[in-house]
């Protein structure tokens, strides 16, 4: 039985770092284990221009505690007013690694997102030309569509037509939650990939709702039925290069989660690697953990794998704080609901 494992230092290809006091509180949780992360731009106001991305990157680097190394991979928030030349210049400078599509109203701070995709056609065409990936929050926002169906409907009615309109556009379906999504990405060719979160490998919708409502398990896209979780596990652990880790670790202070209308987001930065080792061991796939966390995403983003390594060691139960204190308030750490025995030596 494997008791220790050394892998390339991992990257997180979908992360929310926020800003100000929250940024300062959560950044070390990621930088402790991860070398790089694709940083989401849904701040208030959003990170729309190259200049804003550069200023945000500088705030992230300034918040990094001395002695920690971490490279933020910046993204731009796509709006109907986004300038293709600004995107191309920010990409050419190596500053911006992707553009994020939020359908307006789909999730936290998405109201400035896109209502009519035809209005961003020129930006998408330029991105296809230069090979810059589009990260997609893949849920329709149509009020009539059931929240548990919003990803599957998005694939057919939005993503597939968009990809046909913009041949060559490189797309990452973020935080995949359905068997339909897994099948679509598997058959999608080399320009399509998907991130999978840690929490969607653990949760199905019963975890959110049975025996009382669990606000810290509420995120978007919401966790689905068990067969979807199993499809995600198969994709993540199946040695398929176009599935890779994007935690979507999304900190909100507890008082905004534990309330009548709680925010969406699970905070998994602290214990993601320990939980993933547990999941991969359960699936008899520990030898595939490195691909999922440290190789596949870098290859899709055309980045070299990280030179450093981390070591995972199996021992007694791992302890982590129930919540981390930040200047913006306490943030509850994701509870996988079982003991986890994989310790990370970074
Ligand atoms: O659960 C989520 N939280 N899903 C998202 O898409 C956004 C994120 C956030 O920013 O809080
Ligand atoms: Zn997200």
C-alpha cells in the first residue's frame, strides 16, 4: 500500500482570491501548496481591462507573505464592451492567461457579465486567433430552467453554438458538475477542456439538503445527483488530459454564508490536496493524481510544469482549522465529512 507520494507542485486552474483583507487572509492557504493559479476576475468592480489586471496582480503579489512563492495567472472579465485589442495586448505581454465568461446573473458578481454573446463575437474571434483560452461559467440563467439542469442546457443551447460560431476558440468549461458535461468535454476535441473542483468530487445534492440545510456546501454550479458525482470522479481520476483541477475555492465570510440568503462558494484552498489524495486513493488512482493537479492543466494552458515538488504522506488524521480568521471575518474551511490521512509536505 502506498504510504507516500511525491508529485510536481500543483496548480489551481480556477481560484477566487478576492481583494483587500480577504485576499491577505486566503492567499497563504493557496500559496502553501500551489505554485500558480488562474485567478478569477469577479471582483467588485470586476477586472475588465489589462490595466486593471496588472494592478490586481500587483496587489496579490504585495499580499504574499515573505518567503512564499506564488504566480498569479490573471484573467479578464468579459463584458459586452471588452476591447479585442486590449485583450490581445494583455495576452501578448504575458499578463493575462484567459478571459472569463460569466453569463449575466449566473453567480457571484456576474451582473456585469454577458447578456448577448453576439456582442462579444469580435473578442472571441481574436482569442481564437491568438490561442487565448475562454474560461466559461457554464450555466444558463433563464428563470424557467431548473437550477439542477442549468449546466446541461447550457451545453446544448449556448456552448455548442458558440464553439461552432468561433472555430478554433480554446474553451475551459469551469467547475464541471454533470455527466452530460463530462461526455461533452470528452468528445470535444483538443480545443476543449474542463476543470473539476475538489468539493464536487465529494458532494452530491443530498449533502446540501438532507438533515438540515448546509450553507457551506452551497456553491454554483450546485452539486447534482450522485451519478453525476461518480462521472466527475471517473473523469478526474481517469488519466484524461483534458480534465484538471480548478478548485473554485471561493471564500465568503461566515455571516454571508450562514444567513437567509447565503452566498455560493466552498472554501477548499486549505485542504484541497489532502482531500484529493484521499479521493484518488479511494479510486485506486493515486498514480494519476499528479496528472490531474500538476500536468494536465499546465499542458492545456501551454505552461511548463512546475519544477518543484510536494510530498504527500499517509499518517494519522489530518487536522485543519474549522475556519480561518481573515480581516474580512472568519471563513469556514470545507468539511469533506470523513477523516483524511494524507499530509502535505510542501
Ligand atoms: O460557488 C461559487 N462561488 N460559484 C461561482 O461561480 C462564483 C463563486 C464566488 O465567486 O463566490
Ligand atoms: Zn468560480
